[in-house]
């Protein structure tokens, strides 16, 4: 333990001596040190290689390293030497681009390493860290140019004399120093081509850079050409000599362009008077950014030294351009973060509420007092504060945003007010321990003698605005300091004695209402009184849904511009989904949903299939990702899943149909028919319990549709009726199939069974021919719909890490697919999955996802039901109906062949079809009617409350219905077992065996276990749902639900 503390203190004290870590707060420094790992490298070892991507920030603790490039002859050029306290790897880490140079160990080195995941976590919790990391990049650039000025860049060439070396160093020095100028990159490149043109004794020089968006080469700078010729031209990579050079990363030297047989098409900027051309790539083969060309009027045979000299210059120019681009990117990023266009941050919508917001913002922009904004996260508190700032007279000053939740509860206020450390005043933990005697700029800290000063956010926001989000999260001491600053305009740094003046305006926010914070004692009353003089309460989006259409239109325009798409409309059904959702994440969540929809949209209209709702959620308490098991992971990643299994299942389907048509017409004497209606259905229900809708993933019906779709598909627009009413159609089809099974006694007819299979197969095939993906499976298929409903009680469910999808994914390959693997066949995005009802576990999303977001969790059965946010009365009706339908299935209590049905038939005397239909309707509706009636009475005769409760709690019937079917078909499986052996001529019945089979038939312990597990599962789901919803349930209401469930459980026991 003592060694750990010593290591922690040693590393923290070490970092305090070097920028940018010396500028960080003590708390943030502690967090960084806790993430550090130590690595050792010996002299000559390569740490980072040019062209490879990095995921670490390296800090040199001891030793030194060199930064090198390799020239065209394979020799290393030393670019920079980094010693103790130096950092590298930042550029690749922050831009996700490959290393620009190779880093090798000069002297045995001990490195302190921060991995990418740890840095991302630190930045997420401490956004200010990103600013300091960008300073590391600036420091690296400054170090690079300092080495140039001190002639520490050396080109090793034994044949060159000292004078030639110094001349070349001078050229490189002059060229690379140009990039250190505070000028636009285009102007700098114009100066660079002039220098290169003079050095290479050429008549013309040009630089082409690769545009990462269009993948074209763009002429960025040129000298020596006629002014009419020079323009910003574009050129494809398959055009011209320059295109060849950039494509293959090799230089090209042409003595005479007019006679050289290699030149068929010359697309570069060119004049007839020019004869020769030397083109050299900018950068390494793995990371080319363009090319530099020189041309001469006279024919010129370029020597090795010419090519090598221009290559060396090109390498340094490429590195300098990359640094300049990165610097610009950092500046743009900071401007975008701190100074977005006010129009983009405006409040969009119509009505009195929006007018009031804009009026308040305009009024606050005219004054200079503090402001307090209240509202849920995502309602627009941050945009409102920025608009106030940028519309005010302070718009030229800084805007600093601080999330007070990130300030530790025991903080003394150094984050807000800064602090002064002194070896004479504070504890050894905060001692500087070093006399620096160096004065730096204020924003980098000031160190004089034994006192080090660090500026706080309020001081940094001088002459601007500081937005304190969740200000009520500050401890009481800091709230009082903030109050004193607002009243006096002055404050003391931590450990400081002098009053510091700052002219920063305070705009603060609280979550929800300020009254609750005051009541809980979290918000100082005096601070509230002074902030609350200018107070505004923002409404949650669910309370101003009339603004959603206008917001959606605005966001469509905004994201269409950003993503270079032409999406203008939202379909009626998609808008209906947006309007019916409660938006717990408010406007921020709406922005994420619309941006993702625009990205996924194929035409000019966003459809409901491209709307995925839901906020990132934490992991379930009782769950395990089976993809963490290597064997399972390899199986799902293999080419055999699902395609290999689909081939086998389709072959089995063909055999089954042949045997049904060609075998015995009496279903009870047809082996395949008996097998399907006993073992087959038991297997379907059992697999559904274990792995959800995975059978649909390897379904032979869907496979046939997929294969036909690859040969020919008309790609028609999906009918709106399917999108809007598809679920109702599926429910109707499920009930219809159950009715047909009973009214025709389908298990007794091989032909009817075959026709049922052909009906489902035809739907899948026709759908595959007409529409993309699996429209039949998603919106119509009765078998898939039944399995999907029961899969809500499954042990497994596919989920995605929504935070990863939201923050890291930009391609959505899981939905759109890739060149090798198709997207989700069910029109699903894993981000929007709450349950496995529609997911067929084809694993296309898993194979396409490059971020490792997809998981297949083993979970507590039924837990998916409680997570559903979009519940419907129709689905609840189906769930309850399945309880009653079991009573009329073949060989059940009220099936046509049962004694009770025949007694009723003889008593009433009407047609068997009519009687069965009436009984079917009765048993299908009775669970719903019973629960509805009892709930209506228990809830005080409130029909609206009853409908809402049934829509939520009706799903609780699913575990009992599923386990009841498992028990029922296990009983049928036992009864059919000897029948199958007899049909197959494997066994002949004897009296003794009959006695044994009768004995086996009476064993019902497993059936009882199934039913008991189903009842317990139903009670558990009811409990979970009650916790997730806002219903207040009386004991009488709970009793009415449990009574109905218990009655059906007892009925199931009675029919076994």
C-alpha cells in the first residue's frame, strides 16, 4: 500500500513540472495519475511506426526518443529529439489518423502511458482536458520548429560536403518555418512553391492536395505559370501523372512530356512551353496527402539527387501541412464549441411558448445581470445560455461552459476561482518543490519564486460569459464564494490573499425546478435570490409536442446539409411515432434521432423504419453476454451461421413437403405430420424460450425469399397499410391460424398441414420478389409473430451498447449493411431494440459492427417485457388471448374431438363449425374481458385507467401462456412417441408396453413444473412492470389480475 502511495505521489509530482500537466487542477491531475501505466523500452526499439494508428498518449519519464522519417533511399532522417517530460502520440490519438513519423528510443526509456479508453473517459468527465491536450499538439509543433531553427534536423549523407548540407538545411528550415506563420494555409503554400521552385532551379512548381471527401486532387498552389492557367482545378486519382504518383506513392520523372510514350493524358496544369516534369508524393505511401511537381522549359533529365532532394523537401512539407491542418482543426473545433452560429442555436417552433423564450433571450442579451435557467437535461439550457452570450455585447469575449457535477464535493473551489500554491502555506501534497523562476502567459499559468498561480474558470471567462450547468451541485462553500463574486465582482484564489477582479457574467442552470433544490437544501437561498431575478423555466419536450413538427423540419434541413443529403420530409407514420413518444432526453434526444434517420434515409423522405427511439441504458443487473465465450463468438462469426443452417433447413422443408403430399393422407398415420404437430411444435416453443426468435434467423421460408430476392427484386415501396397496421394484421393472422387448426382438425390432415406450410412459404417468396429485406417476416408472418410474442419471455436477447452507437458510430453499417454482408433484414437498428420480439438473431449487425457494440445477453426470462416503452392494447389482447386459445387446441379441453365439445354439440344442436367458432371467440376474449371487468370495478369505474393498465399488465400473461404450451405439447409428445415408432415400424404394441406407456402418460411432474414456472414468471413480470410504470395499484386490482392468471394455471393442470 505504501509503495502504491509512493508511486502515485512520485508520478504526480513529476507531471507537475511539465506542461500541460502543470496547468491542470489537482483533482484532475490525480485522476490522470490513477490511469497511468508504465512501459520500458531499450535503446533502438521502435515505439510508434509511421502509417500505423495509435491508441496511447506517451509521456517520457526517463530517457529520450527520436522522431524520424525515412527518405526514398531508405535512410532515416531525424526530425526531433524528445527528452524527459516530452509527450508524443497525441496527434494520432485525437484525430484517429496514423502516426506522421516513426518514434524510436535514443536512450533507455521509461514511459508513462495513457490509453485511449482512459483518455476518453477523462475527457467525458472533464471536458476542459481536451483543451489542454490540444495544447500538447501545439507544443509538439513548436518543438519541431525549434529543432529546425537550432539545426537539430540532420540529413545523413556521407557524399555531401558540409556546405551542401548546410545549404539544404537552410532550405528545409526556410520552407518549414513558413508553416509557423499566422497565415492562411493557401498563402503559405504559395510561398512554399516559390521557395521550392528556386531551390530546384525549375521554371514552374505546383502542389496538389488530396481532398478526403471527393477523393480528388486539388491544385492548391502554383508558380511559374501564366495567370490565366492558374486556377483551383480538380483531378481524379486515375488522371494524369500526378494521379499516378499519389495512387502508387512513387515519384515520376519525365525528361520530355511531348515525346514520352508513358504520357497519354496530361491532366495537370500545363503550358506547351514546358517540357520536363518531376512529380513526388507528399507523405508516406500509407498516408499520402498529395504531390508536389516541378517543371522546366528545357528538357531535363532528372538525376537521383534531384529526386532525392525534392523527396526530402516533400516529406517535410507533408509533415508541416499535416501539423497546420491539425492546428486549424483544433481552432475550428474550439470555435464550434465556443462560438456556434446563433441561428443554429435558435429555438425553433411556433406558439406563445417559443415566442416567450425568444423574448426572454433578447431581453437578457440587452442587460448584463446574472441569469438562472431551470429545466430537464436536453431542454435547451445550454443553447439558451449561448444565444444570450452571442447576442450580448460580450459576444467577442469567451464563453466558458462548466458542468458543476464534475467538480468534486470536497473541492475548495480551485476549478472556478483558481488557486495559488506555496511551499510555505499548503500541505506537502500540493507543494511545488521546484523554483522555476519562469514567467509564462496568464492562460498557461504563472510561476514566480515559490508561488504558482493557476487561473480558474471565472478568471478565464473575463469579459465574457461563464455558464454553470447544474449550479446546485456545488457544495455550500463554493455557492457562497460564487454569491460573493456576483455581489462584489471580486474573489480570492484558493490559498490566495489578494482580491482578484473578473468581469465574467454568470449564467447558471438547475435541473427540474429550483423549488425542489431549495427544499432539499442543495441550493443556497441567497444565491438563488440573486440569480433568480432573471429566471426562466424551460418545458420538457413532452409538454410542448406541438413544436415537434417544426423542430423536425429544421433538423432535417440542418442534418441534410451536414450529411450532404436531400432529405426533406417525414412520412405520416414516422411523424406519428415522433409525436407519440415521451422524449425523456428532450430536444437533444430528438436531434440524435433525426440525425440518425437522415443518415439512414434512402430517398427524400424519412420513414418509420428509420426512426429508432430510446436513450442509452445501463446493463441489466442479471445478464451475461454470451459473445464473450470464444466458441460461441466464433460460431456466430463463421460463414456457416446463418447461411449454412438455412441450406439444411430448406432441404428439410423440401423433404417434409414431399412426405406430406406423397405419404399417408391421414395425418395420424403420416410420420412427418405427427412429428410436426408434437415434437416439432414442442421444439419451437422450447427454442423460443431459450433463444428467442432465432428460429426465424435460420427459417427456410425466409431463406427462400432471400435467395429469390438476390436473383430478382422489384424493390417496391412498402405499402403504408403494412407499416401502420402490420402488427394488427399479424395478430389477426395468428388468431386465424389457431382457428383454422381447430375448426379443420388440421393435425389429422397431412394435406392441410402441407398447404399451411406452402401458404407461409408463398408469403415469404412473394415478399422477397416485390420488396427489399423481409417485409413478410416483419409485418405479416403469423408463425414469426407468435414466436416474436413469446420471445419476450426468452432467456436471451440481442442488445447494443447505445452509448457506443450514439457517440462513436457514424456509418450505421448494422442497418445499412456493407459490401460483404447485408444490413438488418428486419429493418431494425440495434440501438432501438428494447426486446427480441422482432430480432431474428441473424447476427448481420454483429458481423457489420466495427465498434463491438452488439451483445447477446443471457438474462432473467421476461425482463424484456418490463423494458418495453411502446406498449399497445392490441398486443396485450393477443398475450391474454393466448391463455384461452390453449383450451381449444387439438386434443385440448374444448377441441372439436373432445368429449366436452361433443356434449355441447349434442345439447345445442348447431353446426360444429359455428359452435367451435363461438367457443374460440369466447375463450380468446374471456381473459381480456375478465381482467378488464375486474380492473374497471376495482379502479373506481375509470375506463381510461383500465385501458392503460391492461395495455401495460396484459403482457404479463406471456410467460404463463408460453409455459402452458410447453407443458401441453410435452404431454402430446409423450402420447405421440410410441405412435411415431409404430408408424415407422420400429415397434409393435403389446399389452405390457401399453401398460408402461399408460404409466408414462400419467407422469406429469414436468408439466406441473412448466406451469408453476410460467405462473411465477407472470407474477415476476407483473412486479417488474409495476415498478417501471406510474400506475398506483390497489390490493384489489392486483388480486384481480392474479386471480385470472391462477384460474388459467389450474385449467392447464386439469387438461394434462
